[in-house]
C-alpha cells in the first residue's frame, strides 16, 4: 500500500468518531481526486466570498444511517454538558 494511503488511513483511525471517513484526506490517492479537490476549492472560494470569511469545506462519508445518528446524538450530549456546566 502506498505510504500516503497508509498515513491517511492511520490518521482516520485516530479520529474520535470511526463511523465516517473524511474524504479530503483520501482524495489525493483516488482516481477522481483531482477533480473533486478542484470542486471543493471552488466551493470554499465562493462560500468565503459570500460570507466574507475563510471557510474550510470538508466532505465526510458516513458508513450508514446509524453512524450519522450516533454522531449527531453525541454532539447534542456534548452541547448539553457545556450548557449545564
């Protein structure tokens, strides 16, 4: 396996939530990566201009419905902790 792929997969495993893949990290090694990277950069640029601030666009692919649900539920629990603290 290519060194870059190994590093990106290793990085992904260290993430707090393993039900999703951050596509931005793997795009450089995918056959369609260069066109997606260019599209993401255009989206970032246009959004940054519209909102008058720098915006980073990250694309996540979730394993399944339950992964998305668990991710959202975890975020709600953390927000509640912050509010009640």
